[in-house]
C-alpha cells in the first residue's frame, strides 16, 4: 500500500507519465510483460520492413510500402495471437474465454499499436505530403528510438550498479543490431 502511494505521488509529479501508469493499473505484471514483448516483436518486424523498403524506395510506390508494413504488422500480430490461443488450448485443454480472451486481444493490440505512427507517415507519403524515402527514414528512426527507449527503461529499472547497467544496455543494443542485421539478410535481394 505504501509503495502504491509512493508510485502514485511519483506519477503525479511527472504529469504525463501518470496516464501511462494508470493504463496498467490493476493488471498483472505477466500481462504487461507480454504486451511489451509483442510490441518489441512488432517493432523489430516494422523496422525490418521499412529498412528493406528504404533500400528500394526509388522502385517502390507509397501505396505498396504502406500495404507491406500494414500486412507485416498484422501478420506478426496474428501470429502472436494464434500462438497465445494454441498455447492456452494445449495447456488448459480449452479455448480462452472472457477475461483471458480479452487479455489476449489487449496483448495483440500492443503489437498493432507499434505501427500506428509509421503507418501515418507512409499514408502521408501516399498522399504526396512527404516523399516516400523521407517517410521510410522517419519510420525507421522512430522504430530505432522506440527500441532504444524500451531497452533503456528496462535496464534503468534493474537494481544493477550504474556501470553494470551500462554493460547491460550495451549488450541489448548489440543484440538489437544483430537482430536487425539478420532480418536485413533474410530480406536481401
């Protein structure tokens, strides 16, 4: 109770962060971890898609780029949702219902949400408000910044010493770059 009051005061002191905390209020830590995991998967997927498209931007229409990102994110989201349902079915010998089904939908929604701003950027390119290469570059920067922020916040919350946090963050960055390189190799011509 004391910890909750301190967290609420901390959230109130930081203003905008309070809304984000309230969204998670009362939800199990495991569910929040699943949502974050799905967002990271979708962010890596979206980043791979926009980087491949950026390399081929001169041969690509904005409509194609938008559709490719949308299909890619919906695909990874659907795969995650189906994996949740199948694993639930295998473990519980029945389909998820009620609160459990809604939890799975919320988790899937986090993956979809990861593509909202990049999709808006590509739609702006589609409408000739900005150039496609600019939209793809901005989307890739946004995806990289999102991954960096998630990694930073994850490491920051640990009880490691400052130098151990630095090493942990460097390892996460290295692993993130390795994932990006592998995805680029998988999509190379």
